[in-house]
C-alpha cells in the first residue's frame, strides 16, 4: 500500500492544533487539489496539496460571522511528489508546519482580525525568524543552543552575520535555482512583511546586505516587489559609515547657566 503523505501530515498537525483549541479537520473544496481546514471561532489553518505544482501548502485565514474563510494566506510551501514521496519527506514537511503554528508570535498574528493597510501591526521578532531558518539549515539548531549557553541569549545581529549569512551565501551561489533557495527567499519576504522593526533591519541591513553581488542577484530574482524595492536602497549603504544625527543645542540650559552665574 502506497504511503499517504497527506493523511500523515494532517494527523501530525491535528495533534498540535487540537491542543490550541482548533476543531477536527474538515474537508475543504479547492480547485488545486485536496485540502482540509482546522478552525476555531474566528481563525483557521488549512493544508492544501496542489496536484499541478506537486506541493504541500500551509495556509491561514480569518473566518466571518458565519464561519466562512476569507482569503487564504500562504505560510509555508514544500515540494512533494504524492507518488514517490516517502515518510522522511513527510516528516520534514510536518515538522516545518508544526514550527509555524507553534510559534507564539505567529499564533498571535494569525489569531488577529484582518488589519489591512499601513496600520497593520507587525509581531514577528528575530528569534522566530532564526527558528524558522533551522528548517533550512539544520546545523543552526546546535549553533543557536551554543549561543544561548555561552551568552545567555541570542545576539541576533552577530549571530546572523557570522552564522546565517555564510550559509545563505553558499546556498544562493551554489544552488540558486533549488527548492531550498526558493524557500529561503519566500521566508525573507514573509519575515520582512510581518516582522517588527528589529527583524526588518536584520533581514535587509544584515542578511541581504551581507551577501555578495552574485548571491544577492540569485535572491533578488525570487523576492517580492516590496523587499526588492527596499533592497535597491539598502544595498547602496554597504560599506558606508552612516553618522548619527547631531543633537541640537539646548538654548534653555545656556540661559539657565548665565542666570545662575
């Protein structure tokens, strides 16, 4: 009997989401292929297997007053051949999906009502980003643990510069058209769109600005318009010493000094 990757991933995700108060998965109509939905009162996750693209997709959305889903937002995508896929492949996908739905920052973001436009709150922080990178670069897990043991915390900028950038550089230069390269760029897009100010700076000023021209060229082709536009300007600052703005002299103190003399 052939291995059923969809049921396998669905069952693993159900175990996690049931602990978060989500209902049992319900079949969901989708033109692309088979799909199920896990819902609470106002938000939902969905697993979709796109038959044409041979990919598993994890999505999220909010529900209206009647419990109907709105527009689905992709959270993670993995290539998978339903005819040739093995348990090990499904394990990797399931583990990634679990990381996404388990992250406290992601959970808070998904459970919010839709907030469109410039006023949208950004909740994702650097540690969530680095944890997601472990799925692409497994060796980062041990390096993150060592960082915490030695320094008592993760030094986001230093860690990204010395541990993440070299791995991203090698991936984008050696395998620019690979699925991991696609996933890395999709993750950077997602993190920039939803990240707080620290994470957005980490993505642009540290990681992407730390890439060579060749590696960055490979990433740029896969970026979304927003991140691509920002990088157009941030890359121009590479190697430049940006001086902080000088503080304006406070006239009040001078007057006070003269009066006291």
